C-alpha cells in the first residue's frame, strides 16, 4: 500500500478531495492518481478480494472514478451514466460476490434538469442454510451516521465491548450472541465504519460512495474483507 494512506482515518477526507481533483488539476492529475492507486482498479481489486471479475471494465478505478471518461462526461438526456462491476468466487470455500453499481439518469425540462441516482456496492457471502435476519451498524462512524435498512429490534449481544461499538438488531437473541463473538474480528474496520446486513440467506458488507462505510476506506483493507465476511456466513449458515 502507498504511504499516502498510512493513516486510515484520513481516507474518507482524501476520497472527498479526490472528487474535485479533476476540476483543480485536470486530466493529468487524475491520470497520475489513477496510476498511484491502481490497486483500486476493478481487475486488481477483484484479485485482492480473491475473486474473478466477470462483468465490467477491469481498468475502472472505484476510488479515482473520475479517471473514467464516462464518469467525467456524466449523463445526458437518453444517455445515462452506467457503471457496473461484478466479481465472483469462493476463496474461502464460501460463495462470494462483489457488486459495484453507479447509475445516473438525466431529464432536461424547460426550467430545470432532473437527475436520478442509484448506487450500490457490497461484498456478499451466501450461507448454506437460512438464518435469522440481522443488521449491524457502527455507532460511531466517520462521514455521517450509517442508516439501517431492516426493521429489526436492537438486541444486546452479551459482549459489552461489541455493544458499545455496534448497534446489533435482530429478532433472535441467539443470533445476537453469535454476532457478539464474531464482530471483534472486524476491529480493523471500526475506524471506517461497519455495515453488515444478513437477509436470511446472504451476509453483505455494504459500502457507500459519499458516507460511511466509504468504498475507498473499506477496500483499503480488501484482503481482509473476504475472509471476514466468509467467516460470518460459515458460522451462521453452516
């Protein structure tokens, strides 16, 4: 990894700054930053996750996205911006899928321009057996509060350290206790935010483009992410 990222707490702010780099430094600065952080390109990132890229441009940089000509150009009427990456594999014996989707549609009216945005980024592991749904969010995360997506009640894990760091929601107390045993393994991600969603069949580590858990911050530790999510799927679903 580059020494520029020796302090993970700086990564969210650096990621926000990079969004304006194209306007300040032009294409040469963006191209240089793309080369400097080539480990965030889709092909290299898939390898870091232990997966195979099955859809999308292997040169697309999920951190320095303005290096992509389509992103720089942006959407126009009847020509949306659509970036989609998908990588698959089972490096720890558990089926894993990484998805990155960024789509912007534009409609120009007489007095205003309307844009509709979609963003989805997650690493998901499929469990062998169904399990009770759950959600985990960091209580204290950089770049904004992590929004919950499932309507589940808060449930203590029985581990005071985990309960102080994370809000765990599930209708099954036994599930909360298991998560209390597993979540200490995510300590690396405490400084960047953790958002885990278990829908009963898959466990997903959810990332965001402009708030925690920020894509660039999480994938700085990409090599650690696959084993952690696989471990949760193995423990919960057999």
